[in-house]
């Protein structure tokens, strides 16, 4: 038996074992909303600057409607552990069965390549009253290697960080 076949068998065994002993948790949407006491156009422009500092790429930009979609396709296992819930839990305790970092180690050992992540973040800005902007965010988090792809639930850490960074940006004097 060649080495690649052995890696495939080992990876398959690990995946079947995880499914047999752990329970997959369907991802919850990463919906998050906050309000700012600033006009929508001001928030929109500041949000573009914040996105750059967070290494987000603009995918869709519609200033007139207040819609922006960002993507980041280079998340490490460490970042996945920080921003997402591991998708399998121990049925007895409800606790995460493992971590993305450990999944990465198993994936590399089995020849399935490194674990990587991506996020797609959609933000709709509305101005319900003059000078007040409501930001509605939806995030989709993906973890994958060369063999499998799994959607993960957001812990809302990234979304809250984006909000706080945006608030700091808006508090700076414009000039």
C-alpha cells in the first residue's frame, strides 16, 4: 500500500470516528447589528478604511444602497479558533470536541493539506433618521482542507471587533 492510500484511509477513519462519537452542530448565522450616531455616507466611507486594517477585500460596493460585501480567504486555524465554534461537539457535555488547530495537525498528518478558513461579511447600512446609521452584518465562516469543507458558527468576536474599530475611526477628527 502506498503512502497516499494510507493517508486517505487514516483521514477517512478520523472523519468517521469524529462523526460517530461527536455531533455536528449546524452553523448559526453570524448576524450582528449596531447603531451609530453618524450619517450613513460618513459610516460607509469609514467602514472602507476599517476593512483595510482588518485585511478584508471589497467584493461588492453599492454606496447608494449602503450595501458592502467583504471577503477574507486567508484565515489560519488560530484565527478560526478565535472567531468560530468548532463544528463537532461532545453529545454528553455539549462542549466542542476539538479545536481547529488540532484539526489542522490531523489534516496535515493525513495528507489532506493545511486547514484554512474564509469569511464573507455582508453589511447593509440604513439611515432610519437623519444622522443615525444602523449597520446590519451577516457573516459566513468556512473551514476547509483539500478534502472537506465545513461551514462554522461565528462567535461574533470579529464582528464586534469591526464595530469597535469603526467607532474609533469615526471618533477621530476628520481632516
